[in-house]
């Protein structure tokens, strides 16, 4: 039995190794996956920031176009410049519009700008134009090629920035213009609604001033600091056109790290559960196989035990029958031989009956006929029939009855058989101290009958298993003590059928007590 068991254990280890390998692989893949997930998130956030930048470019570009159109129309209204204030009025973030023909004339338009301010602005912008001739020529070249580029020329003042653009061919008076954009205003009122539309409740998009890190705008209200994990540069982006400011984006509630960590924890929990279920499954399988193997072993021992038990009476019967046949025995011997034959035949039928009984019970075909019974009477009767048998074998048997016992209900034959089984075992497993004590009594709602011997006893670790079919405790001289390992199984099944129970108390070398409990009948007859 040991070798196949070892082989099974080896197979199990192999089976277990596969999933363990898989789990290790998954754990490794998990870290890889997390990296990919993080990258995807970051790219997504990057793409959002890109689209916001694109949008600001488009807006400022379209404003430039509007101013250009207004300036074109000036020719008709002949310097009355009504068009420009109208456009300025419309685009609140544009504080002033500066126009120049590059060489000599320049002008600054503004709604709430007094003349002195306008003049200061004009000089500042004139000097910018003078000092950035090369870049302006480039803008003109772009325009000639059909592309209007908007370009920021000065970053000294981060709240008001001049964005230059070349006016289209045919614009009267001027060639170049610059919008002086109020950046906080632009971010809050022009970009704000767009940022909110993108952010919804999934992201927090915020704009900060770069030099002071001051929060200018947040899609979640100006008080929200932006929930930006420190040092996560991929989630911050400068405005293309507005270098003094940057945008940040983060997820509401959780950072990417939190999300990735949560995913990792969930995956680890699932993997852990999987591993536990697997380990449990393998353990159960292993236990069942071990039990099945023990059963197979017990069965094969059963066959040899039973054949041995059957052979002895059979050979006795055939030996005495042959001798009788020869007719050479005295009358006295004849009756002795006949009684031996009868006794052995009875023993044989007892063995066969027990096996049949067992197979019936196993197949759930055994029928019990319940009738009101007095346990004391039943025990008395059995012991009377057993008296000579016990005496022959050198046993003393004492009976202590509780005469107050109430009636029980049960199948008489089955209970007698169970009781006899206990007496038989007490005899089989007693050695020098051949004393048996039978006792009846009441314990709660049960009547009991117990059989106590002073025999070899049963070690604690086997006391549970002796009720298993074919099981024989490996103590004592089991090879010479005949048995099939079915007796106690039958007793247990009988007790279960009677809603009763069987209990054993035993210590090796001192003896055993088996007690059968029967529920007391509710309405005693
Ligand atoms: P068996 O045919 O082997 O007696 P049982 O089912 O009646 O089968 O008993 C199972 C095992 O329990 C026995 O093999 C024996 O080891 C142990 N056993 C049963 N009764 C006693 C007892 N009175 N004293 C010691 N051991 C016992």
C-alpha cells in the first residue's frame, strides 16, 4: 500500500506544481500588466492635455481672424474703428489690440484703456517689434505660404501677454497685430467651460501659474488644489501659447497609483483565493484516495478473514460427516459428532447471515419492523440462551438491570443481533480476565444497554475507525481472532435506523465498554 500511496503523492505534487507555476507566472505578469495599465492611463491623460492645448490655439487663432476681418472692414468705415471695439467687447480676455504697419504707424485699441496707458503699451509693443524683426519676417513668410501662425513675443509679464499675428494681404493700414491677452481671464472664462466639459466628474483639470505655482483655475472649483501627485510630470503640461502657465490633470478620488495598487490588490486576492481552493481541492482528493485505498485493503483482508472463518466450520462439518458415513462410530460418539455438525452449521449460517445482512444494509434494503420492546426482557432472554456458551468459554457474566426502564420501540431481531455482536466481541477480545458486565439503564431520553469487558481494549486513535466497514484495529492478535470487521458497522447502522447511538469507552489493557442508546417511546404502551 505504501508504494502506490507514494506514487499518488508524487502525482499530486506534480498536479499542484502546475498551478503554482501558473500563479507565479501570473504574479510576474501582474507587475507587467500594471506597467501597461499605468502607461495607458498616462497616455490618455496626456492626450486630454494635448486636446486642451489644441483648443486654446484654435480659440486664439479664431480671435485673430475676427480682428483681421474687423480691420479689413475699416476701409469702409474710414478710420471710425467701430469694428474693433465691438470685437474687443466680445472677447473679454483680449484687453488691447495693437496694430502696426511695422515701419512707422502703430496704434493700440482698448476698451478701458486711457490714452496714457495706450501710449505706454504702444511703445512697449513697438520696441518688441523692433527687436524681433527676424521672427516677424518669419511670421510674414508663413502668412505668405497660407498659414497664420500666432506667436507670443514677450514672457516678462505673465498675466498679460502679447500674441502676434500677421494680418492678411489687403488689410488697409496695418500689416501686423498683437492681441494683449489677460491670461487668468482667458483660462477662467474661455477655457474653463471647455475644461469642465472634458473633466466631468472623472478628472480634475487645473491650471497653475508656473513661477508661483498658484492655482488659477480648477474644473472642480477654485478651492480644489488639483489632487496632483507630486513629481508625476506626465500629468502636467505647459500651455503651448502660454508658457507661464501649466495644466495638470488627475483622476477624481484616486490617483493612478491608487488605481494600479487597487487592481494589484484585487488580482492578488483572487490569485490567493484560487491557490487556497486548489490546495483544498488537492487535499480532499488526496484524503479520499487514501480512504479508498484503505478500504480496498480492508476489503481484501475481509475476503481472507471470511474465507478463513468459513473454512474452519466447513472442514469440521465435512470431517465429521465423513466419519459418520463410514458407520464405524459408537452411538455415543455419533450423537456427539452430530451435535458438532449442527453447531458448526449454525456458526456457518451465522457468518453468511451477517454478510447478507451487511450487504442488505449497505444497499439500504434492510427493513426494520418496529414494535414496543422492553430492553430488560430482551437482554434477559439473550443472556439466557448465551449462558452455556459463555460458561463453556470460561466467562462470568453479571447483569445489572434498571427495573424502572420505559418501553422503547424497535426491530427485535436487529437489536438482538446488535447486542449479541457486542457480547461476541467482548468474548473475542478478552484474554485472561474473562468477566463481562451487562447493564441496562436510563440516560435522559434514552434507555441504554452496555457491555463491559476487561479485555485488550482499544487505543483512542482507533476508537472512531472501528465502526468503519471492514476495519479491524491493528492491536491484539487479530490474525488469530476471527472477524470480518463488519460487526460494529452493523451495530452502528442498526442504531442509526433506531434513531439511537453507540458509544465506546476503552483503554488498552483495561477493557472496553460499548453502550447502545435507544430513544424512549413517547407514548408508552
Ligand atoms: P471484527 O469482526 O473484527 O470483530 P467488528 O466490527 O466487530 O469486527 O470490530 C471492529 C474492531 O474493533 C475489531 O477488529 C477490534 O479490533 C475492535 N473491537 C471491537 N470490540 C472490541 C472489544 N470489546 N475489545 C477490544 N477491541 C474491540
